[in-house]
């Protein structure tokens, strides 16, 4: 008989003794954006030092952003996932430790209405059903009965533990776990303040942010908006995040961070792998079908001349076989482009769908791609006799010349070439108004297929 080994090589843990454990956290504080990552940062420090080789990360912690259009989410809307291999006999201890830690963390913040933390743990390989949930939570609204039946389906073959039960945060926690491999990703280094609830402005030398941006511009993004002269790496709320540097790979982020001149006490940092800056929520949808709270891209022709509303919002109607509009808000800075569109131009508009009184479905646009522009306008035909522009003789009655009275039935409208003041191409808002999931111009062409990656030395301090 073969002897059952109890000692395992930590680099290649035996499946008998070790198993994958994926823990998702969401809504650890709904009102303060950076808290879920901060709780994770502290929790990971604790788990790694307590369990050592019995608990090993198989990926950087994931920061998974979900549908920004879902109404009760006011800010961040990001779940965090910890992916590990653990000794089977400590699973319960790891989960208990996590739950106690989160409770303590949430309580230490005091009661905040609207907070419903969610914890979910999946033991073993992540099942396909959760990938489905991820896509749904990223691009659509997840009704409670959908979540219930999905959990039922998932738990047939997979062990799922929900220590807080079906709290609202569970959707995000499970969806985050379902974020698949093989799709584009980026990284974010998040550094935390020592003085946690400080309302004082963050102290990072702005010049050093610009220098950092210049040095690492190929591999980082959303550092500084040169247009509005605003630093983008530092948030403004009273949350514990000092700064976040977003980029293509962990090593660059550590280098970039080391060049910043930070003039306040820092408690430390951690690197997260994330779906930020990837346009993951821009799935192609049918214009006739997109519903409120869904995200996505619609390809359609412009149906009528753009309209301008009070407050600087420009609206175009999209030809869809159902009423559908796209709204470009003032902050997007795209009014000039949008107002030069003409009926018949072919566009793709990406964003989130909302319901407006009086208009119906309106896409709040995050991106405009002009695919083709009509280069002529249709004018009434010229009179074959005298050359004057003819007029309609009435519905179905053909044309009549106002000058010489000549009538004709079978003349076609004339295509008159026009010059356009816009070009085909991709139009994005200024970086200062970017939301987490939106892909900045700098990232175009840098898309990659990501897998779980064992964190490299120095990823957490
Ligand atoms: Zn004529």
C-alpha cells in the first residue's frame, strides 16, 4: 500500500492535502470607496503571516469592478477576491478568521447606512456558473431570484460558503470570484494612509506625479490629466487610500511608486490585479434590445440631427427600430463632435442605459466611435430643361420646376458632396472624468490575455 504523505512540497502542493480557496468580499463599506481593498490589505497581511506555507496566494488579490449603472452603488463598486491554495484542514479557520476580521473592520468604521458586507468562499476550481454571474453583474442588473437559482445550481457540484448569508454584497463577492482568466487585465498599486480617516488633503508632490507619468507613460495610465491639470492618482474622499497607480504590470508599478515624493506617513501598499481600464463592460448589444441598467455598445446610424439640452448635454437619436437615444454630458467634452453628426452617419456608442422621462431609453455615453460619415446630402433634382432646382409636386406625383413649369416623375434626388468637420475615429472624454472600467487611449493596443499570477516579491508592504 502507498503511504499517505502528510508533508507536501509547498511549491507543488499535492491535491490530496491542498485545495484552491477563492474568497470574495464586497460592500465592506459602500459609502467609502477604498475600504474593501484596505480591509483586504490588512486581512492578507494577517492571513499570510499566520498560516505561512499552509496558505499561499495563486494570484494577486483581484479588484473586480462591476456594473457602474446599478443604482444603489454610488461609488467604487468593486469586489475584491483572494485566490489561494490552502491545506484542506485549515479552510474553516481561514474563513472564520476572514469573517471575524471583516466584522471587526466594519464595526470599527461605525454604523453606516447602506452597508451590507458580503463574503463568499468557493472551495476548489471556480465553476462555469460563476463566470456567467460575473458577466451578468458586470453588464446588467442581477435580480435576487437570478442569484438564488444560480447559487442553487453552483452548489450542486461546488462547495460554496456564505458566512453572512445572502447579504446584498454576496452578488459582488461571488461575481468577483467568477472573473475569468483569458481576458484583458491591468494592475493597480494602492498605497494607504497612516492616518485613516483624515480629511486633510493627500500629500503627494504634484510635480513628482507628472515626472512619474513621463517616465512610465508606456506602462501606466490615468496618472495626471494635463488638460485640467489634475492629479488622477489621488482620491479626494475621507477613505484610507493615499494613492493608486494603474498600469500594465506589477514590477513597473513598484518602480513608478518609488519615484513619487510622498510627504505624509504611509502605512503600506499592495498590488491588485484588476479589470479596470479594459472596457470589459462594453459588450456589443442590439439597439432594439438594450434595457435600463445594462451596459454595452450599440452600433447604429444617427437618426436625426443632434439636440442640445440645458446644462450642456448633447443628445442624438439612434436608428434602432425602437426609440433609443445617446446622451453626451458636458463633462465628456464631446459636444462639438456630437453636434457635427448628421443623420445617416454610422456610429458606435458605448455606455450605460438609463430610462429618461419623455425620451425612454438613453445611453449615457462613455465612448463614441464614428465608423463612417456620409459625404453627400440629398437634394431635389435639377430641372432637365432650365437647370433650376425642382420642387415636389405632391406625394407620389413627382417633381415640378418652379421656374419653367416642367414636370417629371422619374427623376432621382441628387447626391451633392459635402465637406465634414469631423473624422471617423474613436472619441473619449477627458481622463479626469474617466470611470474605473473605461479603457484610456493609452491602453489601446496593449490588451492581453491574463491568467492567475503568483505575486512576485515585494507586492505587499
Ligand atoms: Zn425648369
